[in-house]
């Protein structure tokens, strides 16, 4: 238990991607804990009207639109925590800026670590920033690990709901509307499609590699349709800690914004009497090849994960625009990696170059299919 914070221990939080699914829930968390959290800045992509409404409601004067504004705010606005809830690799520069400026980075934008994991860790080392995960699986695992020494950890297991097509055979005919109907989580469109292809789990494997400094051999994935257990840590003595929470992103967002304190919240609870049976089953890696693609890209290292991520962003948008079928998303990602296996990724420029080239190739492949 922690004592009530004094006003001086109020966290000053900058929210990047404030108008999105995570951003709006972060605003809810701030509103629920005015004694703990003060929002000092808001950045969105292009929705100026929504941003202005949020700023007026919260009395925030520091606002901006777009990646450059996010990067600048992350590096310059006086704050304690930068919540990066931008979608896609567009959030990478801001993560690097926040870590380089010594901030605590509450990271929802997993693409930052997928595309530029080494660059983010180098910025943290240089500037003294730390990363606290917002993704529910990584939040669960961090809470189960509680700083356990590396040599005591056998492996971690990320759970996956399996998405809306866990039991569907014919994936070629999936429509955007069907893919946008996730069975357990309400999220922005890009991550919802990633959850349907299971690329989201692949991205999370790479994210976990960087967050927890684990080899890919020590990171596993299991399908758990109820999404009650979010992450599992297996220790060397055979003990497994399974970390569970309601399927409500307010919980990991709050955990990150108030880290390392645990603060009461009025949200939903899991009632063990009503839990019934929890199922766990192996991932079908043939029907959902994205997870293997991500393991391979992660193991190859360098800018390969950045290439994979960029190709995926373009392919997901093309699917949402009804330009390619659902199954073409991973086909395009795979084809882009073949054409552009990537090179080094030790500088931000190298990563951004690889990202830009992969986007061009993915666009060309989509055109040719058209
Ligand atoms: N949603 C979830 O439950 C969930 C769970 C775990 C992890 N995540 C991760 O959290 C991140 C955000 O996901 P989301 O579901 O919240 O996405 P979302 O609903 O699509 O929101 C994305 C946010 O990013 C902003 N944005 C887009 N491009 C930008 C740019 N170039 N510069 C600055 N801001 C930009 C958008 O602004 P506009 O509104 O102005 O376009 C919006 O505020 C993703 O990396 C996702 O993987 C999400």
C-alpha cells in the first residue's frame, strides 16, 4: 500500500495520440485521479476538433498535431510521463525524444519498439528515460515479474484471444467489417485488424524481447479466448504466475501512469465464482502466419522488424480500403521482406529509411495486384 500522494507527487502527463482509443481512456484515468495525474499536454494526428474539445475540458494549453509536434512535445514539454498512444511507426520519433529527455515513457505504441527497439534502448541509456508498458500483456508480465532476476525466469507466455477468426476456415472472404468486430477488446482500427491477422501478437513478441531483454526462444504465445489471463511468467523452479485482469485498458493505462504505485480504481472486477472455465490452446501458425513472420524478423534483427512493421501498416490500410483481401495482408508483408530484407538499425535515420522503402515496395505490390 502507498500513502496518499502529496500535491507535489502529482504526475504531469503528456498524452500523444490523445484522441484515439488509448488516448481517450488515458483522459478518463486522469479525470478519475485528479490528485495523482495532471494532463499538461495533448497531441493528436489530424482531428483538430476533438483535440480542441479535450484541451478545453482539461484546461490544457500545450497542444499539437502530427508526428513532428509529438516528437517536439515529448522532448521539450516539462512533464514526468509521456504516454505514447500514437498508432504506427509514426510514434517512433516521439518515443526516442521522450527517452532521450529522461522521461518515463508509458508505451502503448508498440510499433516504436518493433521498428526501432535498439534506437529506443540507446536513447534510454543516453538520456536516462525508462519504458513502462501499457500493452495489457506486457503490463501483466511486468507485474508478474516484479523485477525478478533474469536467471530465475524460464520464459514468458503472451496470451492471444485468437481474434474473431479463431474458428473460421475461409479467411479469403473476410470483410473489413467482420475483421473490425473483435470478440473481447474495443480498440482502434489498425490494432483490431492486427489482432484478426494475429500480427498484433507478432508485434508484441518483438516488443517483449526489448522490454524484458529476453531471447525469442524464451517468449511464447498461447491462445486464450477469454482474454482473462493476459500474461504468464514461468520461473526456473516450474512456478507459473498468471496475471489476470478484466478486459479493460483503463487498468494497464492507470498502472503505467501511476507506476510503481498501485492505486484503487472503480472499474469492473473479475468474479472468480463466475469465471467458469478458462481455455488455453496452441496457436494455429499455418492459418495465421503473421506470428512466424514476426519471430523470423525479430531473430534476423537489424531493420527487418521495421520493414515488416511498415509493410504491415500499408497492407492493413489497403485491406481497410477494400483494395486487397484479408489473406493478402501477410502475403504482402512476406513479399516486402523478401524484396527488402533490411540492413542495420543502429540509428534513427537507418530505421526511418528502411521503413520508407518498405512502404514504397508494399504500395507497388498492392498496385500490381490491383
Ligand atoms: N486500443 C487498444 O486497446 C490498444 C491496446 C494495446 C496497445 N495499443 C496500441 O496503442 C497505440 C494506439 O492504438 P489505438 O487503438 O488507441 O489507436 P487509434 O484509436 O487509431 O488512435 C490513434 C491515435 O494516434 C493519433 N495519430 C495518428 N497518427 C498520428 C501522427 N502522425 N502523429 C501524432 N498522432 C497521430 C490519432 O490522432 P487522430 O485522431 O487525430 O487521427 C489518435 O489520437 C497503437 O500502437 C496500438 O497498437 C492499443
